């Protein structure tokens, strides 16, 4: 065993030992029948040539042939099931890891999708590939032994080809390994670009840049072509070299068999058997492309290991302490976004976060609820550092809503209750608070309307996102520009309903609107990742720089 990719493949192979054993048994059966077939054929031919055809030889031939076919069919069904089970397990493991990495993931969406699809299937097929390689080895060596039993001279002549076959296999494998990996990597890159393009379809249509976009998506294509051509060239080289070697070996062994017939050591049937054994033994050469499949499975496993080996922070183990949702940020820093942020948000405070675009508001919203782990400093919720808290408890007491919420689930009710196990009445209550119940009940199937059949405006989607954030009645609510698409009247109505439905909750609201900041108890004014001031809006409004955040007044 050489590395983590091999260890993963071994683990995959051990997932369903019973079925793996069944695959090995059927492969052995097929292999044995395959090895017996030339002998059975020879016996039948000899009996016919001798003019004494008997039912025994014919029945034996039929039995061996039938057993090989049956073992192949059963083996085919078993290996398909095995590959499907292994691929499903890999997909589940990989998606669990990608979800656990969450916002820390360095894998672009399309790249992650290509690993979840192609690479999981590639690595999931490892058992059939190894079994096939094993069968090929057994058949080849078995055929050489049977040749030797017929006449040791035949085996000796055949073995003269083995060094050439090994050289062929080595050079094939060496040449394909790099190309296979490059091919998989570039496919992932193209998939990533394609996913971006699909996400930006409206922008592309509006800018009339379809051609340029197609060019951008396909830019890595030459690399893919090179890798693909490399694989084909190696394959072609293998085919013509094998094409030279195979008949040369067949002719040499047949010539040796011919001398055997002349000397009276071999019968006509033996010559037929020789032909059969040579064909089986030459599997060593003709099945060399199997090594490409094996190398591809290893390449796939390597790409999966890249994701699975990504370090995850150790999850906290402590329970949440009772509290009112007080959050403290102590010397918090996020590289490139926030520097030395010291802030105490008392439980029940409505805090607005304002600042120019890029000043670090979303980063601050991210660290307050543990969505973003700071590079420096600490965030403490009700006396307990976030990193010590059990993740599920943290998620249960913090509710996030975003400017562009992605609604997940099948129906509207699923989307609102997502991750909270909320019942129907809680979902409806949250939607009323978020001022979206009227919109939902007008849909063809109300809360059961599939999301795919629910065309939503930006403001409606935002209100469903707000409902999702509050449905589990969290201690701390974090709205990152989550009402930006609402008109100011609806926004104020949401705020009033929220204060009534969830009184005393800590609220951290990122906003670009002076009116929203004015309704907050306190405003944090961010400038270039640092806190410039903390005070009520009315007090800050006297400063021209603060007014400049909302208006065109300069400092
Ligand atoms: N997770 C992160 N890690 C490191 N840097 C980040 C992270 N998130 C954002 N940044 C960077 O921090 C800076 C502030 O980004 P942020 O999204 O917090 O700004 P913002 O004030 O919310 O802007 P806007 O009002 O335009 O939404 C940006 O330069 C951004 O690239």
C-alpha cells in the first residue's frame, strides 16, 4: 500500500465483504471454466476426429461453456451493484465532508460536482477492476501451466514473450498515469467554469457575451485535448505493439505444436487446445488497457482524498450556557477583512452595522454567529467562546438571513423549516412575522407549492429567508443586508412584527439604509475593517463622515 488514495480504495473494497466475496467466487468460477474450455473443446474434437463422438465429451463441453456464461452474467450483475453501492458511499462521505467544510471549502462548485460525480464512480468501480486484473493474471498463468501440461516446450516458447509483455505494461502505465490525472483535473476545471456560467445566465444574456463566455468556459480545452490525445497515443502505441507481439507468439507456439503433432506427441485436438491456451495466456498483453482503468480509479481516489484530507476545526464539546444572547468580540481579526475588533453586544440589543462597501460588515456578521472563524481573537456568546460550543447548539441559537438567500428543500414549507424541524404552525407564524404569509397562501398549493414552481421576486425570497432565520426562535438574529430588496414600509413592518414575536432577541443587522440604522439601539460604524465608532445613529449623524456612508456628503 502506497498512500492515502490506496488506503481509500482498500476501504471502499471492504465496504460490502459479502458481495465482494460473491464477485470473487463468480470470477474464479468464470476463470476456471475459461481455463477448462479449450481442453473440453480438444477432447470433443479428438473424439469426433477419432470417429467416436460421445455424449460425455459434448456434455462436458456444454457444461463448461454454460458455467462460464452463467458466471459472467451473475458476476456482471454483482459488480454493477457493488460499484453502485461503493459510489453511493463515496458520494455520501464526500458530500458530508464538503458540507462540514462549508464556507472554508477551497473547491469551486463545478470542481466539487465533478469530484462528486465522475470521481466517485471511478473510484467506486475499484473492486471489479481489481477482480478483473486478478482473473486475468490467474487465467494467463493457468493457461501457461496447462500449456506446459500439454507439452513443456509450448510453455517455454510462450514464456519467451513475457519480458516483452512486462515492458509493454510498464511503459503503458508510466505514460498514462500523468495524462489520466491531468484529464480529470481539467474536466473539473471546465465543469467549475460551466457552473459559474449557468449561475450567471441572465448577466450573460443581458451583456450579449454568450460567445465570450463559451470561449472562457472552454479555455482549458486544449489542455484536455492534449491529455486526451496523450492517452489515445499511448493506447495506439500499445495496440500496435501488442498487435506485433500477439501473432508472433501465436505463430511460434503453433509452430512448436506442429512439431509436436509431427513427432506424435500431440493430437489435432491438442493443437486446438494450444490455440485456446495461447489466446488465454495472451490476456496478459491484450488486457494491458485494464491498467489504464486501474490508474484512473487511483487518480479518482487521489482527487477524493484531496477533499477528505482537508483539515476541519475540532468541533466544540461544551453546551450553551443560559443567557440573553450577549455577544463579545475580543480583538477579532480576519485577514483582509477585519482588524482588532473589540465589541460587546448586550443581550436584547438591536445593533446596526454600517459602513461603506467593502468595509467588513459581512465579515463582522459572519464572525458574530460563528459562520466565519476569525484568524485572531475570540467571539464569546453568553460567556462561552464559540469554538468551545457544540456546533448544533450554536446553530440552534443563531439565526442568519442573507441578502440573496438560497432556498433549499422541495416545497416552500421545506425552505422555511430548513434545518429546524419546525412544524406547520411555527412555519406559518414565522412567515407572518416576515410579512410573506400572504404571498405564500396565494400560491397554487400554498405552503406545499414546489420551489421549482414558485417564481419569487427578490423581496419575496428575502422574506422567506427571514422566516427561515426566525422560525426556530433563536437567541441571536443576524441579518446581513437581508431586507435590502424590501421597500422601507415593509421593512419597518417586519421589524415591528419581529419585536413583537421575538421580544428581547439580540439583533445584528447589516444595512446601507440610514432609516434602519436610526431604528437600532446602537450603530457600529466600520471603516476599512476597523470600528470607527459605536453610538446611537442620532449621535453619529452629526459626523459628516458618517453621513457620507449613506449620502453623497463628503467627510
Ligand atoms: N471570509 C473572508 N476572509 C477574508 N476576507 C474576506 C472574507 N469575506 C470578505 N472578505 C474581504 O473583506 C473585505 C470586506 O468584505 P465584506 O463582505 O465584509 O464587506 P461589506 O462591508 O459587507 O461590503 P458590502 O457592503 O459591499 O457588502 C473585502 O475586501 C472582502 O474581499
